[in-house]
C-alpha cells in the first residue's frame, strides 16, 4: 500500500471511513500495527505510564519522546506517524516550535500533538504557520491532572460541554489538522465531530468520532493495574498480537468498537 498522508486522513472523514489509531513506542509494535492496517500511529506520552511505570505523563521528557518516536518511525511504512509534545515542552511559541522541530527532524514524525483548548491557539497557529501538522487534544488532559483533580470524565455539565465545543472550533480555525477527544460523553463527542471538518479521534468518547485510539498495551490486556472502562482486550480470543491488532482495526472500521459499555 502506498503511504498515507494527513490530507488522506481528512479525505477519510469526508468519505465516512473510520480512522484506526493506536499508540506505539518502538519499532516492533509500530511495524505490526502498520502491517495490520492501522492508519495513524501515535507515540504518546502515555509511555510514562506503560513503559516507564510512572503514575502519569508529567515525568516524560522531550528527549524521551524523540527517542521513542525515532524508534517507532523505523517500523512504519504506510501509517501516518504522530508524537506527543510532552508536559512543558510547548509553554511558549518559541519552545513549541523548537520542540516540534526536534520531533520532525530527529525522529521523523509527520505530526505533533498537544493538549488544551483556547489557551493553545497561538501555539497551534505558530506550528501551522510553519506547516507542521498539529493534532489537538481536548477533554481529559493527562498533562493537567493536578488541575483537573484526577483522571475524570470531562464535559458532563452544559457549560463545560459548550466550552469544549467552542474550543474544538477555535482549534480547527487556528489550523489544527486533527483532534483527539478523551473521556467525554458520547453525545458531546458526536456533536463536536459533526461541527468540524477535521477528523476527531476518540478514546472514551463514544462511537461517533471519525476514528478511535487506544493505548496499545491496554488493547492487548497487558497494562499493569486496572484497565480503563473505555478499553477492550483484543488479544483475548485473538490469534496473537498481529491478529489482535487486525481485529481492532476491523472493529473500528465497521463501527463495532467502541460499544455502549466502553462509552460515557
Ligand atoms: O499519550 C497517549 O497515549 C495519548 C492518547 C491516549 C490519545 O495521548
Ligand atoms: Na498523550
């Protein structure tokens, strides 16, 4: 298959085709996912939890993101590769441009992801102005865990829901190319998805999003501790890791995952 591009992901939304996304942190997993038809691979700062054993993403450094993104890049042929800008690597425009440039230049990612709404518009505009594709991220923001008071579902009341919808539109207008929606009510995610021309990628955000993402160790059932409600163990009953990933891709494409039991 010829390599996917960011415009191709946008065209998938226009055609109503779901975007199957997973996280990867190394070449072997990235290669398995790529071969199984995963469209978008994200080197997430969730590696702080699943690879490093921390309780959150705040300890993850830009050097570590560059290292893991470069490892994953060597496994990718077809999928679009994105990486997270970690905590405090995009607090100013200059810092954001420098951090993104390292992920693009040293690791070879095609897109960077950052967390937050209206307070990130200037940074998103600056990255877009340098033609660095941006994935925004709204809802539960792990880099804001101390302010949020925990890993809690967001956008439950009318006012918070309205703010999220407005933020999503502002991020699109600022030049974001993609939007991750994490742990928000399924109905709100559907409303946001319908309001945008850029694709939404949901995690704990219900079936109406244009694509889905899971942390790879969660979908293989090997995350230490408890597995989040929105995840599913695709390795249980599958024929090996590649089979589990193919099953995930098929269920996302056909709209069978997530079900109501994985949604809020
Ligand atoms: O770090 C991560 O894995 C993420 C996804 C869960 C969206 O940000
Ligand atoms: Na992340």
